[in-house]
C-alpha cells in the first residue's frame, strides 16, 4: 500500500531582525514526511527538511489557513501538493521582502501563479536551500522570480 506524502510546517522562535517595521517574525521550517521501508515495529516515516525561512508570522499563517493547511498542536500539515508548493514559494519571497505593502503583493502573486510555474519556482528554491542548508542562498533565486514577474 502506497501512502501519499505528508507536508509539515513548524514555526520556531527566531531573533527579531532589525527592520524599520516591527512585525513578529518566526522561522518557518517546511518538511516532507514519506513512508520508508517497514521494519519490525511497523511502518516508519522519514523526515526531510526542504526549506527554512524567516517569515512574518501573521501574514504567512493567514495565507496558509486560506490555502488549506490544517493545524494540530501548533504544527501545520497538508497532503496537498499545490498548497505545499505555494507555502515554499511564499516563504522564500517573504524572507526577502521588507515593506509591508510588498508582502501583501507577494501573497497575491503566489495566489495567482499557475501551477506549472509554481512547481518550477518551488523546486528552484528547494535546490538552492539544499546545497548548504542556508537561508541566505535563497536571495538570488528570489530576485530572479521578482524580476520575471515585474516586482523589482
């Protein structure tokens, strides 16, 4: 029996950044749980960290709740692939956005991106983060996405 993957998002405390606007920020960690080979005790799931980004908590959590993520014990989860891709792209975009009005524009952009583009950009962000597991490696791909969609 094949189980579908489960996408999990956890928020962790992060030291506030020195910005002009004061917004509560948290570190969003998006992980993928998949079924691995069964062992003696039953099925075991493997966890892989796909992306980590500093995001404004209220804006990001409102977007996630509207796109179909469910919360249980402070952890958000979804089994929908499209919601997972939207969370990846928005987390990367929000980490590199400083102004409040641009954050709202980024939410609208992610809502309106076609699925195929969404899948492409999320894979670009995942691969950039995967190289060294550093959030700073997301800056250049985010700048490319903003330039493609005219948000310079």
